[in-house]
C-alpha cells in the first residue's frame, strides 16, 4: 500500500512539470485568446471595452476576411491533394521499384525540410522574379516566351505560385512517412498478388494503398495544420497578401489586424475562428476517411 | 533497492531542473537591451527622463548625441531606449506599467503603433509646448495638419520634429535640362514623355510599393481642389472621391499606372524587400520617375553608380498656371498620457527645436552596416532657415523646391478615427492601385470602395 503511494507520488512529480508547462503555455494562452476576442482593445495599453460577440458579427461582414478565408481553404485543398498524389507516387516508386540511386533521390526530396521556410520563400521569390527569375528565363530560353508571366504580380496566378512552393517543400516530408509505412508491408503479400497475375497498378491500389491508409489519415490532419501555419510564413515573405489582397491568408490577415490596425480584440476573434475551423476540418476529414483498419 | 531510490531522486531532480530552467528563461530580463544610462529602477524621479526612439534610417548615433546634449543643458539624466522594433519593446513595457516619458515613432508605420496609441487616447496633449516664441521659429503651417493635430480638435498631440519634402524622384542622368528627356511640369507633358520613353524601351514610372502613393495622393488632392478641399478630404468629407476633383485624381493615377508603369512593378512591390528592386529600376534607367523621399539616396547608396544623379520634382500639375503643391512628410515625437515625467518630457520636445539639435541633425552621419562606410545623412528640423544650411546638392534643392514662393507646402494625414474592425487604411486606399495597373479593377470600382471607406471613417471620427 505504502509502496503504491510512493509510486503514485513519484509519477505525480514526474508528470507535474510537463503539465504545468502545458497549462502555462498552451491552455492559458488559448483561453486568453477566447477571452480577448470579446473585447474591443488596441493591445498596447490595458484599456478595453467588453463588446460581447460584436467582433464575430463584424467578421462575417468583412469582405477582406472572407477573401482571406477563401484563399486559405483553396490553399489547404490544393496543397493537400497535390502533395498526397506526388508523395504517395514517389514513395511507391522509390520503395517498390528498382530505381537506380534510390537513396540519392530520397535525400534530394527531403532537402526542402532541412531548409528554413524563409530560405525557401526567398528561393521561390528569386525563381518567380519576372525579369531575372529562373522560370521566365528558362521559358524564354526554350522558345516558350508566350508562357512567361508576372508570377507574383498577376492576381489570378499569384495564389497558385504560392501553392506550388508549398507543395514543393512538403512532398519530401510526407514521402518519407509513406515510405516508412510501405516498408512495413510484408513482402509475401506482394508475391501472392503477383502470383495471382495482378499488374503493378492493381497491386498499388489493392495492396499498398489500403495498407497505408491509416498513415494517410494521420497525415491529413498534419496537412491541415501545417498548411495553415506555413501559408502564413510563405505569404508574409513572398507577397504579404498582395496584389491587392489576392494572396491574403487568414493568419496573415489576423496578424495585420491585431498588430497593424489597432483592433487587437478583432484579431483575436479571427484567431478563435481559425482555431475552431482547423479543429472542425480535422474532425470532418477524420470522420469521412474512416475505414476498417486492415491488418497484416 | 538503494539504486532504485537514487534513480528516482535523480529523475525527479532532473525534471524539476528542466521546469525551473524553462520558467527562468521565460522571465523578463530588464538588464538586457540597448538601454543606456544609469539607474534602471523604473522609478519616476523628477530628474530622470526616459526617451524611447525608433532606430531607423537616421541611425542611432544622433539620439545619443541629442540626449547627451540635453543632459548637459538641463542637468538631468536620460535613459535612452533605442530599438528598430520599438513598437514591440514598448508594447511589452507599457503593459508592464513601464511607460516612457517621450517617444519618437512615426505615423504610417506597418505596426500602426502611434495610430493605436492615438486611438486608445493614450497620447498626451502637448499644445502648451508650442508657445508663440516656438511657433514663430517653426515653419509656417507645419503644426496645422492632422499629423500634428490628429483629432482635428485644434490641440497638438504629435510634435513634428523632422521633415522631408516628397515628390517624384527621377533619374537626373537621363531627365533634365540638356539631357535626353526634358523635365515635365504638367500631366500632359508627363504622359507625352511617357510615350517618348516607351519608344526608347523605357517606362515612365514605377512605385516601390503602393503605400508610397500616400504623399502623391495628398499632393494631388491639394493640387486638384486647393487646401480647403484637401483638409475636408482628410476629415472624410463624403464628396471627396465623387467630386470633380477627386475623380480627376483617381483617373489620372489610373492612366499613369495602366499605361506607363514599369512592367515588373507589382511583382516586386509585394515581395519582401522587393521595393528596392523597383527603386533600382529608376537608377538603371528602366523607369524614369517614382514617388519617394530623400531617404532613397542613402537607402540605395550601395547600388548607385558614382556618376548617377538623383533629381526630385513636385507631383505634376493639371495646368501650367496652377500653384504647385508639395507634400511634406513629417516625423513625430509624442508623450504617452501616462508618462511619469511629463514636464521634463515637454522640455525635451522644446529642446528638439533648439539650435543645438538643429546643428547636430544637419551634421548627422550614418554608417553602412555592410561596408562600414560613413556617409552624410542630414536630418532637417522644421525650423526656419534649417534647410538653408544644408550642403549644395539634390537634398538642398528638394527642400528649396518645397519652400519656393509659388509652392504650397501641404502636410497632414487621414484624420484619426475610433478603431474600425476589418479596415486597414493603407490597404484600403492604396493597394487597389496594384489591381488598377493590371487592369483587374476599374476606376469606378476603386472610387466606390473609397466612398465606402470614407463613410465608415466619417462615422468613426472622434
């Protein structure tokens, strides 16, 4: 009995620090964001007025916010689809077929994850530069002048330019995750399938994909969270929401409102909406991708 | 058994050490930073003045010299807080109750720090600093604009301590008397020059970022409708943009950016640091004119060829016989309403207009962080005669142009309103210019948007 108590005390002391830190740096700030979203405040002095849900009401009439939200959703959807397709494809090729220099490619694909976002955004800024950038210069060199564009200046293209950069940096990371779960699939399943005369394509859809499904489901949540966060960093460096708000994303808009427009409480209300939105989206995605887990 | 106990004790002590370490690291460290001066007890002794200054293009040295001169003359102690991220430093300090006595931080910055302080009614009324003697010494009209009287109530809250005339900066190696292109004065001449430049493969115009149109639009409004119209526009008169004058301003800007803009302008304008690429286009001769202020000389010094010449002219007029309006950009110093030592702070602001400070500012030098080279970076205090002491050159010419007899100097910014959720003035007023230049937005749409913004602002005017 005494020993059990001692053990309990030991466990308590070991968990307490982590619990205190999480409470202090995660729970309390989150609760504070919710609380501050109910006030009209500038965020510098401690003057504030309680306005109830007024900030949220203004939010849904704010066309700039709605545009930013629309852009964010477009980015999440397109980045997720493109990254999944390419990451799974490359993972399958690298782990299933006998490509020469497999390890080399694995390293190359993973490199973007070692670079900081600021560096990647800087690289793409240089690639997209209209007169000296790699992209336009390359198109001109191969005689495709008519395809050259103001990649960051044309408001109908700018969002896709940013999406491309996001996909480029994400592929390697997810590819390595998918490769890890593909490596865990027993070889005899593949042997059995090929003895039955299944084509490579069929094997991929009937064996590989169902067996890494739970891994893909987990990564879907990662896509949502990381795209919301990373799109903010990319947009801040590559376009700052321009031209004229056509590449604005919610986090950047929240930042501008909270720290540049004297409406800190309103910024916090945007924060609350993003919080609820990402949770809800992750829950919905999790629900609709729910399948019976196949074991091997 | 004993080993187990040792293990447990070790585990618990390691975990505790980690927690204490983390928490300690998060504690505030009042000892660090670039705070100069002796006591840091946060006390409000009558003899200690806390000065917080933004460290920007003017460099840090000038503030050390000014505060040292003040200490000597007033026999007091100055604690100087210098930071290039002053808004963040002060936000933290003010929330902790550590309010500085006097702050140098301009209107119109990305952080909107000064605007927020004004909107929170947290800036002190300093009208009594500007007695008749000081007013007589200062440039005429410099205290009358909304950048000194932000609420438009006749009271001064922001002291204009430095000023810079703005206008179109141009490549004077190519444009000017006896050069390849003649200097235009009216919009018709300006656009004709645009056609001429186009034929030579150059663009007439570029802008670093759409926000740089602020001074241009202020000057154009004053040019189009005179000072009464201009002042009512700053206070959100409902007819500002639908009137003949307002429409003329918007249509002229639209013609300028739709037909004569350097093609890469918008792409560069929004990327981080891209404004310098647009400024470089003027130096390289790809574009001829851009809206700017004389800080551009120092900002681009590293990439300016030695034989290159800058020129500055006022924003073009609609007809040759109109009086030229030149917008003067001012930099502001103010006192927080909760400052512990307001009296001494007011003396400090007065001191900013003394001959000592005027001379120190004119002799200012900055050091290039990359090359370590020291170069002249004179700052001009808005007192009569200060600009005359500048060395000969484009900077002196630009000041002379703003005070010439046939010129109206215009100051002011859009009046301060109560905070409006979802509205960022710079984004709402100037960013549509990006879309207009690419043909994705029409003048009518821009006009409609501005009328909406003006309606919102007029409703929130305090």
